[in-house]
C-alpha cells in the first residue's frame, strides 16, 4: 500500500504508520527506534523535549508488538505538551515551581491516546504555564527563531519529524502559532468538544486542546481517538466550496509578503472551482482583543492563586507584569462585560458562518520572528479563539526566507469533520497548483 | 456587635466569625477548637470527613492568630469536597483507586480560600467520582437517611454545624440536593464564573463549583472570595419582586407535602408584597433530562478513561453499569444533538428570565429518603443545571418527619449578586411569617 523503502520511518504520518504496522510491514519498535534516532540527531539544536526516556519508549513499543491489541493509533509515537498530566512521566507546566511533579494519573487525552495504541514519546516543552515566558525550544527550520508557543515543543517535534503527532492546547494562539511557524498542521477543535480532565486550566472560557500533525488525515484520525469514537476517514468534498476570505481589521499588520501569499491562494482556489468572497467582520469584532485580554487575565490570575501566593518570585517577570497583573486588577464587572461582548460577537458571526462553507484567514503575520519570544502578535489569533469555532492551520506557504507560513480555515461549531474535508481539498489545490 | 455568650462558636456563620475575630472577641484558634469539638461529638454518627487532622487545623489557626494578615474569611473553618485538590491533604475522588493521592498544589478555589484567611478543616466525603456510588456520610438530622450527594460530606458538615462553609461541586444536583436534605443554603454559580483549576472534571459542559453554608450572606461573602474580588455586602431588595413559580413538567413527581409547602410559600410571598405568577416551561424542556443524561455520560466516560482502562474492576457497579456504560455507547452525533438542544432551551429560557426577577422551584421532591443512595431523583435538578443559570437553595421548610426540605431560587446568568439579595428577602419573609 505504500513504498516504505522510499520514506524513512520517522517521516511517515500517523495514518501511514498505522497502515504499515497493521499490514506487518514494520513494527511499533522499528517506528519508535526510527523516531528516537531522529530525535538524537535533531534534539541538540531543536530542544523540543522536557522529558524523554528512550528505554521506556522502546518498552512501550515492544509491549504493543507482543500484544494482540490493535488500536487505531497502533505504534504511533506522539508528544504531549507539559501542561497535560501523564501517569508515567513528570508534568512540570513549564515552571521550576513544579519541578519533578509526577501526577498519579493520565489526563483524559493521554489515556485515550494510550488506549488507541499510541506510543508516548515524552513531554514536549511548553512556555511557562502555557503563557508568555519561553521554554528552551528552537524553530526546527532555523534555530535562531522561535518555534512559536505556547505549544512550542509540540510544534517543533512534529515539524522536525521527531514524531508525527503531538498534543498541544490553545488559549490564544498556542496551537495555530507553532503550527504556522514550524510548518505543520495545527487544529483547534470546537470549544468544549475534547475533554480537558487532567489538563492545567489556564482560562476555561477559552482553553481547548490542540493537535499538531503533518497531515489533515492524521488530525481527523487523532480527533476521533480523542473523542473516544470509532475513527472515520475524511471524505472528499462534493460541492463547489464557498470560501469567505476574512482579512479582519488587522490586515495592515500582516506582512505584505503574507498578504500576497493569501491573496494568491484565494485566486488559485477560485480557479480551482471555489467561489471566494471577501468577508468584512462587523466593527464590534475589534473589541475582541480587549475581551480576550481581560477574560484570560482574570481567569489565569485566579487559576494560579496557589503559585501567586506561594511562589510569586519564581514566576517570570513577563507573566507577573503582564497577564497576571492585568488579571488581578480586572474587576468582575469588566470581566463579565467582556464575556457578554464575546457572546454578542459569536451571535454576529453565525450568519457569516452560514453564508460560507469555510472562512480563510491568516494564521500568522509572516515567518517565525528571530528570537525566543514564543507568543508574538496575539492579535492574529484572539478573534478566532474567542469565537469557539474549529480552526485548522495548513502549512501552505514559504515566506521570503524560505520558512513556513500557514493559513487558517474556520467553520461552524461542531462541523470539524467537514472542516477536515475542506482543508484537504484546499491543501490539494494549492499544493498541486 | 453580637452576643457570643448566647451562641456556641461552632454554630456561628462565617460572617459572624469574621466579625468576632476582627473585633478581638475571639480567636481563630478558639473557633477552630470549637468546631473540632463539635466534630468529635457528631462525626461518629455523621461521618462527613474523608480526611481530618485536628493538630494541623489548630496549627493553621495559630499561624493566623499570630500573623498580621486579616483576610475576608479570617479564621473561618471550611470543608473541601474530596474531588478538589489540596496541597496539604490527600485528595482521593471518593475511590480506592486514588487512595492516599497527594496533589502538589491547591485547586484555585482552595488557594483563594487560604489567601482569604480561612482554615482548611479537612476533606469532605464525596460519592465516587462525584457520581452515584455513596460514601460513608449520613444525614446529620437522621442517620438512617442519605445526606444527598455527591457533595455529601460538604452538606452534612455544614448541616451538623461542624463548619460554617464547605466547597462542593455540581454536575446534576450535587450541591442543591445535599443542601435541601441537610437543611443548609446551597449555591450553584452562573456556569463558568468560578474557576475549576484543580477540580476533577466530571462533565465540563455542566460542572460548576458549589457553596454550602448556613446563611445567604455567607454564600455571598464566599463567592466574592472565590471570584478573587473585594467582598461586597448583600444589599436589600428595593423593588416589589416579580416571582415566577415554576413547577416544571415533573410536578406530579414532587411529594404532595412538598407541593403544599411550595404553594403556601408562594402565597405568603404574595402577601409580603411580591407578585407571584405561574410559569410553564415550553415542552422542549422535557427533553433536557435526556440531554443531561447523554452529555454527562459521554463526557464522564472520556474524562475517566485512565480509570476505566486501568481500574475497571475497582469502579462501582452502579457507575460502571450506569453513566459509564451510557457514555461509552453514546455516539458523537447524539452527544452534539443534545448539546444543541441544551443551547436551544437556554435561548427559550431567556425571555422567561427577563419577565421575572427570580424563579421559584422545588429543590427536592421531599425530605431525604431513608437509605444511602446519594443521588435520588436527578430529574429535579437536571433542567436547571443544563440552563447554566445561578441557583440558590434555601432551607425553608420542614417535611412530615420534621426533616429539612429546601426550595430553589434561580435568575439570569451573571445576576448572582442580585440573586442573593432576593434570596435574603425571601428567606426573611418566610422565616418571619
């Protein structure tokens, strides 16, 4: 079904690994060893991992090979952002405050992955508390640049072909951003769909899991595993897509090269048979950046009370002087007004979502910037995250330095499966054009 | 400001304790000792506590007495439901699977309580995973009866005057029910308002914290502490209340004695100056019981994947054969349809909530039943929990056996503070009548 001789095992997608293992063409152990070798080669530069124990990875793979269980992710190595609990590895939330912390149980998403036969490769670097202060990870395509955060290690590990899949989370742009910067597919589900039991709450009104992968099919497969349902293949799109091209009020802040890449893509999709129309969001949406700022700040400053009270000086200055100070100063009335505004805009978005099959938007202003700041330009992501709609970021473009630039597709709540079908169609049109 | 000689310290409300400690009329240690003595007396029968360490309680109180910090809950002993993480006490989720589990940090709500100067008395019994299988706790007013669950120990400890405050949670009726059965005030906040960081997620779409207390003022005080804001006193209601009396389609299942208690209360409130009108909910609301069943089942069965995969035989038969089996069999399509139905009914409720200042509804069909089943008649609570509106249960009545029966007041999202004002007015009218 595929020619494994031409593709090194570490570069296979999850879907390909499952097929190859199931067909007896390779073993879980061989795949795990290939990924570990890749890690040994790339990790000194990329530094995607907070915790990695090769012997334990091999042991997991051997157990799967000698067992009779054949889950839908059999033999697929994956990384887990280090704000997600694991029973067999430390979970440190990107802070020395929780050094060597060992949870007693797996988060729901980890237990579901394990149940599906996936091989837990290790814990991927997160920025401090999934917030602004960077971890050690570098961009896999240029070590002088940020991988993006806060799911830095998850994006970099998938981008460096160390693992085909990784779990991240998103409160602002923590999956979309590293996906764009590391050149991988990033998926933020319909808010509320994928369970967060065992995942550190940053801001419950906004938090979701995120999936980093190297194909849309892998994202679809992993989503079904995380929903705890029988995986269903992505179908082909059978209609002429109506695409809404949504520049947003921040368009002038998107780099001109990226503007051109997106506009060219829109033109190519039109030629491929889609109808592409410009969408202008109501002015109300401009205040969503404030809404996001105060909601996330208010909630984070409460969620991390234990750390604030007991370890204030071990929290980074960036976080203390930024979101935490914001959040501690925010009144309840302001917080509620912002939640009301978010609801209001979600209602305004519904007829727009109904008019189009999918919205096309920037996933980043451009290539990953030079430096370590993991969360530049939050304004790209804030609007969409507050809308609670599903989003998939595709690694469609190369910027002026040959580095990846993604684009985002968004659709109606709960239409995630159809979003994958549309994303695959878009991906194929632009990759083959 | 109050005559402490007439009231034993263990029976004071939180508001009274704070006033007395602040005025130098008593000490944190004296209050803690009084509550510990009360526990020593009542605990053999009530069994509200999963974990209790008197020496450590005294130590906390002494530290507060010798310190200069004067938080808004200074010296107030409180209990914490054992699905909520505590850094200094075990957290076992009501299951032998997590025996002796010690979290590394406090849940947000515990850290906020500690910051406010409250004294953590111990961990209160929860039914297994905040679900159907009972813990050891007995009703404080009749040991042959259930205290109600799943916040069983929290309700019983407050009802038995062991502590003035306790934290619970609610996914179905887990705060409302023990409040009614144990004769205390129970508060379920506007969904999403109080942070759940460090609280076991049962069903994120439905979960909230809950407060158990012996006065409306205490609930209001504690809510502000948990919101991380400066406490504001409850104001007096300054309008003629419009009350919607909402029997729901389940009225025939409410015991006739309770029907009469509620109808008498409605009549007395009318005489006190309120306008009371009957409210009939649209038929669509009847399907909310199914919506609750499938949403909670689907989510719990994913959230507890680690336990299901590794400890299936240590999970109670009740839970395995009930919600978990339900949840594992529920399709994603059914789950989403149920979430859509919930949203649909929330929209239908909005104009009704706008027509009235407050809705009056049953908090239980009657007195606590004989036996240990902690979560009888979920149909009373399901509708209101799915609506995400704030609810306060007041211990207004006595049933045919002289045992407590509560009534529920509900209002618009985010209007929790106004709900307290109205609840206090209702409470005063009915208590003085």
